[in-house]
């Protein structure tokens, strides 16, 4: 497959870490250069970091998960399939997969970034997961990648809880069922560029005109908004405003 320009000047990941990662993946690379690029952070090489592979891996993962869900759940409608897909490719889930692979131990970071414990941040792990998937595809093709995804996303495919949707959807549906205004979100970024955090606030105006709010901080805007929605939904679920 190929497609990545070689630059032998980029630092190489630790050999032991690469072997351990391959063991966790259940896949052996023919071209280790692809895996090295997939594990190289832009703080080390802006010309040849994992970002391009992350872009490709994100699309490949979405396609393979969508195809599997379509075939596995013929009784589900489009909305239910969409909720399953959103859960399976969420940052929360794919960072959990990458954590299981111990990808944070193999990533090549600058000393400044590594000492801030960035290697285990959910945002980085999710990016690494997608870039590693792209590397598998470029090295072994679609069927090789399909086997990796089937192995490591198997539990997500069987999770009927995912049909309920994420907390943002549940909160919105809760408001719509009571003819309330839709939840209002606000989000601001905090921290340095290489380790930004996002603070999200969500509010709901009740029929009594009381305003209910919740706040959350996470490594991405999407995750912060979802966590804020989860907190607010949990708060109002048992006591309707």
C-alpha cells in the first residue's frame, strides 16, 4: 500500500514497545516505518507526524464500524444504527482501545511534551488509535484492518446500551418530550496548545423558568459537552424540573 514519504531522520519508537504494541494489536507490520510514523507526534516532526494517518484512520474506522453494524443489526433503524456508531467511534471508546494497546508507551514525543504526562491523555490516545489503524491498512490492506477492528471493537458491536445514544442526545430528547427549549451549550478552551482542555457548560430552562446547569472539563470540546450533558441529565432524571 505505502503512501508515506520516508524520512529516516525521525526518531524511532522503542523496539520493545513496538513489539508489545504489535502483540496487543494481533498484527505484525511488514513495513515498520509506517508504524513509526503513526507513533510520531508533531512536537518531534511536523513534516512527518501521525496527523495524516489519523485523518485516514478516522474515516476507515467509521466505514468498517458502520458496515459491521449494518450487517449485524438488520432490525435497527437508521437512528439506532447512528447511535451505535457514535458510541463505537467516540473518543472515549477509541482512547480506551489505544490504552489497552499501551500505545502511550510507544508514542514518540518531545521531552517537553512527555514530561507533562501527555502520553496518556485521552485525546492523544484517540489520535494514536486512528493513526495506528491507518498504518495497518497501508501495510496490509482493508481485510487486515477489518480483522483488527473486529477483534478490538467486538464488545462495542454487542452493546445494546449504545442504542440509547449519548447523553447529549438523551438530554435533547428529554427536553423535546416536554416541549422545553433545547439545551444551551457554551465552551471555552484553557491551557497550552499541546495540552488544551475544554470547559463546557450546559443549561436547560424548565417550565417553571428555573435554569438548571452543569459543567465539565475534558480534553476535547465534544467530550466536555457530553460529560456536562451527562451530569445535567443525571441530575434531572429522577426529579423533573
